[in-house]
C-alpha cells in the first residue's frame, strides 16, 4: 500500500510539472488578450504577439535556469542536501567509505612489503 501511494505521488508530481506549462500558456494568453483592451498596448493587436511574447518568456526562463544551474548552483546544493537525508544514499556513502578504507589499508600493506 505504501509503495502504491508513493507511486501515485510521483505520478502527480510529474503531472504537476506538465500542468504548470499549460497554466503558463493560459496565463500568457489571458494577459495578452486583456492587455489589448488598453490603448497603451495597441501594438498587441496583431496575432503574432502571443507567439513572440511566449517565445521571449521561454528564452527568459531558459536564461534564468542557466544562471541557476551554472552560476548560482542552487540545484547542485539542493541535490546534495537531498542525498544527505536519503537513507539509501547514506548506506551507499557509508559502504563507499568502508571500501576506500579497505583499499587504503591494502595499499599500505603492499607498500610495506
């Protein structure tokens, strides 16, 4: 039962990501169509402004993502924190430390001979 709940949560989380894209497109459409009602935004009367603003926003989001990944490196830090609190990865890290200690002990014994 627990595994079924976890799989359902994972499926909902993946669906949440896709729904956020759909929500973004709807929000962009509503924003552009409501902006057309004001004289200040009269240049938005063409049909292609929705596409241009959408592509511009995607480019901006991509640049923000690049800055986050390459400059700020918050994703790497977040992944490290998740790895430290994950019990399965903790066991793997402990086993890796044991293996490295055993290898260093073997190397010391080999160098003494």
